[in-house]
């Protein structure tokens, strides 16, 4: 009977707190990220807010999402836009949305005027990002922490963001540029 009571309490708590799970998990992920990050905890949270705000603005536009596929990645208030837009007009409209986001100090618009990538290409890009992160873990530099580099892959192009030294940046590019499926490596680093 005691086990049944405990199970019912746990089940009730889980049901009541279901909406909070994302907050707890997101908060834990942010906490882990801040331990190794060169950004302050506030900046990490602000960057997540910038990404969320951009996604919300695209979603609220209604028409814009039908004419492209764009991802926003913020690192230290630098907003990287990747993906595809139907034409230059839509590419510009995506960038114009960024002016509505407070705190963004620089926008790097890498949106290509091209048809949206296929699900197969997006899956390949996810796999390439994973391979790049594993490759970063193999860099042997004193004090180098691979978790300080954010990796984004779009249509075979790997974008690297982070607060790094020139030596760390060069080592990262050299480890990633020859991976299978990588067409190009683009540095969006800020140097310390």
C-alpha cells in the first residue's frame, strides 16, 4: 500500500509539473554550459533569448516562413542567420527582423538564395555537426575546451562561433575542414 501511495504522489507531481520540465532541463543545460563558457551566465541566457525572439518573429510574420528556412544562432550577442530564402527580398526581410531584437551587436547573414534543403541534407548536416564536435575534442592545446566552440552546419558549410584565441581558432578549422561532408568552414569567432 505504501508503494502505491508513493507512486500516486509521484504520478500526480509529474502531471502537475509537466510544463515545468522544459524549464528545469533548459536551466540545467544552461548551468552546465556556463561552467566552461567564456561568456557570463547572463550572456549565455541573453543569447538563448535572442535565438528564441528571432524564431518567434519569424513565426509571427506568417508569410515569411513560407518563403524560406532560416535558423538563428546567437553567441556573445552576434547573431548568425543560416538557411535558405526564396529570393533576395525574403533574405533581406529575415535580416530586417533582427532590428527588432534588443541586444544584438552584429548580424552575420549567411542565408543563401536557394531552394530549401531537403530532410536528407538536414540530417547530414546534423551528423556533420556531431562529427565536428568529436573532432574538436581531439585538439591538444593547453587549456583548450571544445565546449567553448559552437558548431552550426548548413548545407555542408560548417560555421564556428565562440570566444577563442587565434591558435584555438586555427586548430579548430584544421580539425574540421577535412571531415567528410564539409564543403567549407566559416569562422564567426571573436578573438580574445
